[in-house]
């Protein structure tokens, strides 16, 4: 039993990834997030800072009247009601056509594809509360130290 517990702990620790701001900016740049009309690379990195603290395995349960209503997953905090299916909500729109667990691993290519899909909707980046509150119109010098 102890061996199983240790293996689970090791797997969990090995699967965690927290990016630094500048490291994530470079990764996002390589995936073309700096080419999305209307949004800068700084907008994307700032949003992820406030949504997930740069953690690939971030989870946030949204409660309504004492029960979990939906869950947000990964770097971009994709909501299980709108963007992915977690098997807990029968009415998920699953706009990115992914299982939510795909967004809590260290492969962020599918996360970025989904983020590009989200921003195409009429809300754009306003879909992310963290961006709207902390980043929108405030990121002029946000990546200055990254030397991009």
C-alpha cells in the first residue's frame, strides 16, 4: 500500500508544471499567440498568470448553491460547461471538442488550440475574468524583462 501511495505522489509531482512568465511567453510566441488580431502576447501571458498562476494542472471548482456547478481546467482555465467535457455535466457545450483532462497535462498544444477557439467568439478575451479584471488595457510593459 505504501508503494502505491509513493507511486501516486511521484506521478503527481512529475506531472506538475509551473512556467515562468518569460518562458511561457516564448512558448506562446512559438505557437503564434502573438499573431491573434486585437491581442498581444502580453495579454495572453498576463491572462494565464491571473487564471492559473502559470500552472498546467490548475483546477477551480465553481460552486452554485452548495454544489459544484462546473470546473475550470489547466493554464487557461477552460470551463466544463462551455469548452470541454468532464463527464460530470451532461449539458456541456464542449466548444473545443476535448475531454477536460486534456487541459491539465504538460502538453499545452491542445490548450493553445482551444484558447484560439475561445477568443474567436464574440466575447474574445473578455471570456476570461482574470484578463478582464487585471490585464485588459494594462499590459504595455508586462513582458519588458523577457527581451522578446
